[in-house]
């Protein structure tokens, strides 16, 4: 009898608008290798998303290659972002990243934080 090895798949995706925005910004930052999707404890719901430009790759980084953009996520944050879609939207005069996380079970009213059960 042999055991089958099961490796869970983690997915992070970006919309074409987000990819275009990140590529444009990376063109201005020659030392940047990509963008990091980070999770910080914050707000009334528990966690918040942060994006950072990556100049140095950490040993615990997982990399998602998305249409020529590298998205870095710390291994410990993978369960919190699995299945997330990153978008870049313009609302009036403001432009920002928007995160669609299918595993978020709650979000605070101001949109600052989220919970994953």
C-alpha cells in the first residue's frame, strides 16, 4: 500500500486592472522585484491587508507569478489570503487596491479589517 502525497493549492489572483497598475509602478522602481500582500493584526475585525514593494525576497516568501507580476506572500499568511483576488479600482478621485477574499467571514463597517474563520 502506498500513500498519496497531498499538497494543498493556494491561489492568489489579480484583475487585469491591478496587473496594469502594478506593472506601471514597478517600471518606476528598478530595484523592486514585485509587490507583497501582507496581513497585519488591526481594526475591529482582526486583520488588515497591506501592500508593499519588495526589494529583497525573504526565505519564507511564497511567490505567485501573475501575468508578469510577482506577488509575494509570507508563508504564515497563506491561509488568510487563499483564493483572494486583488483589484485596483478608482472611486471618484481616489484609487486603491480592493481585496476580494472568499474566506473572509466578517468585515468591519469602514472596510479597514476582516476576519477569517
